[in-house]
C-alpha cells in the first residue's frame, strides 16, 4: 500500500489512478489530518508527500514520520513543485528517500516508485539477517540490542557474541569447541569450562528467555522454543 498526500484533487486522483493501474495499491489524502488518522490505523509500504499542504507542510509530516519509532524507516518520496536545489537538500536532510519535482510524467513516477520499493525491500532483507526474534526474546545484532519482553538486557561482548552465534544457528547443536573457536578464537582443550560458565550467566541475564538455550548432554548447546534440559 502507498499513501499519497496532495491537496490538488486533479493531481491526487491522477497519481492514485496511475499507481493502481500499474498494479499498486494506493490511498490518497487531501490534507495532513486525514493522513495522520490513516497512519494510526495502518502503516503503508511507502509514503509520497507534497510539501505545500493545508494546515501542516510536508516537511513537518516527514519529520513526524522519522521521529516515530514504528515509521522511522518508512520510505518517503517528496513530490512537490518546490524544485530548487535548496528545497531538495532540505527535504533530503529531513529524511526523504527520493525527491520528484512537479511537473512529472506518469511513467517516471511509476519507475521512481518501483525503484524506491525495490531498494527498501533489499535493505529490509539485509537488516532482517541481523535481527532475531524468538518468543519474548528480541536481538538486533548490528545495533547490539537485546530485549526480553520489551525490556533491555545488558550483556558482555562475549555473552552477546554467544547469543548471536546460537541465533544464527537456530536449531543446530553447537559444541564447546565451536563456541571457543568462533567467540574466543582458540581451540578446545577438553577441560575448559569457560563456555559453560558464560552460558549459565547468559541464561541468568536473559531471565525468562534463558529457557530458550537448551543443553544437549555430552555435546553442547542450541537455541529453541522449549525449556532447557538439566
């Protein structure tokens, strides 16, 4: 779904018709108030904003989108008659992903929208490779964020590395040797209890989510949905 905010009815209807004729869902809004109400109910894949709008300009809407956690990464295209270099810089600095000056052709509009959606999907796919969700546990590897039930959990570098290694290999059993090789960078000597100690501390810090780390007797550990064996 694409949301388009434009107070000119003829442009609004033409853009909506063009996008829908090209196989894309689109809802258009004549003013910021209607757009804000729609955003409270459902977040679209992409937003197209005019700058000159009644009551509130498009740059203000753009800043609101970027400052709201649920929409901070939402792709936004500015579609406006303000085509000077200064206005473009202002829009891009405020967080716009693309800038299409009026007047524009419908073929160019479709191409720009499709290109922005493709870039966004590729970026989201890359981001999802480093974001893990398991029950109450949430981990963002790139931002070094760990949460349980929405509450932040502070881990040491080694604990965080072990947790990410488990999550990247979800469902697979990892031996102590593999942990030492990947996290510590040295070989397992058969007597080292470092991994066990860190797993125990990691479980304690994760609280309720610590049960996802399963002990596989005589082998090592894996991460899963069930409580760990003792």
